[in-house]
């Protein structure tokens, strides 16, 4: 009897040949799953699968399609938004008499109040006028006032502002501040009545009310007793100071009425807080600013000592 070639002793020749069992096979046989890998390797394989050549689970072609679609979608949204805004503004211009104006010229306030603006106190975005006497530091305030009057339509009212209506507007010795009522559509006010019982009305305003004039009175004063002591004289243009109530409500093409305030004989080297209040029947409105003028340094020669 012949033996099958390649058969081994002790093995059934009818059983096919099997490779030796390894530890991997034992592990697979026990739980029926592939060997586990670390989270770091799984994350790296998710970012880039070298076998399937995938980036984050997608091929390069798929990513290019997604990016191209996103760009086209954003361009569509941007174009649609711009067209919608342009169409809306065009309709508003056709329906309403739309004009471009400065922000400070049109402001909204409560029903019982109106805003006041003081020029040139907003040069540095702070309500402060500060410079050194006998120097060129006051040029920025002079230029601001000059530009302010250039933007306005010249009228006879501006001529009534005296030295505050032309260069150099009283600077550096007696600076001028121009007060105006901000434009608010539909706003108007009535002057104070003679029989008013408001005890807070200043004496100057009460004297002006006795005159044969009906105005919205403007009164400026030192904010504190210390300021009043060093403020010196306040001269108004026109005098008595006030706004004609018949000019209100203002049209957007009209010039806002002005009252100029000139400060004279004030103490140098001291910051002065000044408040200007508009008095009318419905209430009061006010604006405040600081005035600080540094005195010129004086050098006195006394023997061998120099005192500054």
C-alpha cells in the first residue's frame, strides 16, 4: 500500500493542511472582532486614509466639489443682499425727499427735550476748549469755527454775531462759542410765560422776559460757585440771547439759528465748567463744556536768580 506524498506521521491524510495558530487568531476566535487600535491612530486614519486615499472620509474630488459649491452659494447670497439693499434705498428715495445730512444735524430726543450743540468744543471729541495763551494752539478751534461757517448758507443772522461771526472769533484772549439747537423734524417750542412760577429761572432770564420780545432764552453760567467766581464776563450775540420760536419747526434745508457766547476777563490757568441752558415753556435743555487757557510763562530776572 502506497502512502500519500507529503503526509506526516500521526495526521489524518483526509484533513487539509492548516497553518499554525497564532496569538492573533486566538484573540479573534475569542471575541470575534479585529484587534483594537488607539484613538490617536483612529483620528489620524480619519484625517487621511492611506489605503483608500481619503481626507476626512472624502476624496479630493468630493472636497473640491463642496468648496466650489460653497463659494458659489456665498457669491449668490452677497449679490442678492446687495441688490435687495440697493432696491430698498431706491424705493425710499422715490417715496421720501431723502437727503444726506450730518449726523449731528438730525438727532432724536424725548418729546420734552431738544439737543444743543456747542462749536468748537467737539474738535477733540471732548467738550473741552484748552490752549496756551499767546501761542498757535488755538488755531484748531479757529479753523473749526471757520469751517462751520463755510458749511452754512451766509445770512444776515450770522452778521449779528459780532466778533464771533468772523475770524479770529475772539481767540486767544476772548474765545467765542457758538450754540445752536440741533435739527429735529417737527420740533417746536413756546416761550416762557410771564406768570410762570418756576423758581429755578435765573434772574437774567426773568429780566429778559420783561422785554417786548418772545424768545427761547439761552442763559450761560458757571456750573459751580468756584466757576462763577473766576468766569469773568459773558457777552451774548445777539443780546439778549435767544432763538425766535417762529423759526420752528425747521426744514432740513434751513440754517439752524445761532447764539454766540464770548467769554471775557476770565482767570487763566483754571479749568472753568460752563453750562448753557435753553429755557422754554415745555422745559429746559442744556449743554456744558470746559474752558482752560494756560497762561504764558513769564521769566523774571532778579540778580543772579531766574524765577520762572
